[in-house]
């Protein structure tokens, strides 16, 4: 995926992401952060900085952000769009993120739309690093494998099964956990002694955000065709029907995500 295409996709999804995020978890995090005079935040897979733009206004005034992404063009956009708080940008593969987690040591490790792309070993390293540093973790908008259409199509289930199977391929961080990732991470943090909350954060898409919805359908068709090439003609026909119905306002689609907050120590 080219940097320009990725930036366009991230810009397209940002309003839906911000609308979907759990306000309940945001409030819990605010309470936990309130006693801190300075909050150090490590944002993994920062992209163009959407996660920071949502969180920074909710957190204590004095913040230091460390932004980590493998794409220098996206990091440049994140820095250009940032305002107010001190930050530094680090270009690095997310398999090496822990190398940058000590200077300064974070109070909060966060990421958006990342968990479903990582492996079990990566989750183990995340929990171990957070526990060692006494850091909280906020992992939001993790795809949970659930897609509901307001009106069914005969191929909905077949496309979804192919997409969810594709989600478990190696995305560069080991064999991906896909939709199972939020539950796996919640269990690991609980075993490490954290207080853990998981909330649904679904996208609800229709004609008012049809460009995003159609781009999502096109991405699903591409993934399904890659997973099951022998069924590609049927998947493409399904995509054409779904895009046409979205444009006409005949259907809506809800795409399941989960937000997870893990807090160490006593919780007020």
C-alpha cells in the first residue's frame, strides 16, 4: 500500500473512528490520569496522528507524545497536524517498538486499529513492557470479525468468512490474531494483574459516509479474492451489489470493533 493511498484511507476513516470510540473508557482513563502532572504517551502505529487528535484534548494539559510508525511520510503528516503538546517522531518497525519505550518511559501505551494485525508473541511483549513500566494501555478500534448488514445478501457469510480468514495471515508482525486479538489481550492483561475493560466501538455506515463504506467493501473483496481466488467472480459481483445499494441508500452496514483499556494498580 503506497503512502499516499494509506494517508487517504486514514483520512477517510478518521471521522467514523472518532464517532465510534468508547466514551466510557475515555472517562475512566481521564480519572486515572488526573493526578499526574505530566503524562507521557507512546502511540504505536501512529499513522497521520488520528489517535492523538482524539485523545490529547481528554488528557491532562501537560503531555509528551512519542509517535512510532514505519512510514516516514505518515509520521511527517502526523507532526504537521499536531499542535500544542511536546512530541517526537520515531520511524521504526512495530516489531521493535519496545526499543523506544524507556526514554521517556511511558505512562500510557496506545494504538488505534492495530491489534487485529499482530501476533500472540507481540501481545506478550506489549503486556510485559507495560507491566515492567507500570504503564496503562488503551487499544482502540480493533476489528472483531462481526459485520451486520441491514438487508442480507446470499454471499454475505462467505465474504465475511474469507475476510476473517485473511485477517489471520502474517501482516508483518507474525501470524495475526485477527478478530481474536482483543479477547487475547484482555486475558493477558488480567493475568498480569491489570484492571481491564472492553467496550464495543462499531462503525455504523450508510449513505452519509458512502465513500468510506464503498472503500471498505472494495477492500473486503480484494482480501476475499486473495484468500479464495476460485470464488473471486462471485465476490466481485457481491461487491458491486453492495456498493450500488450503499450509494442508493438502500442498506447500512455495522462493522464491529472493540476498545480495550487496561489500568495497573489501584483504580478509583
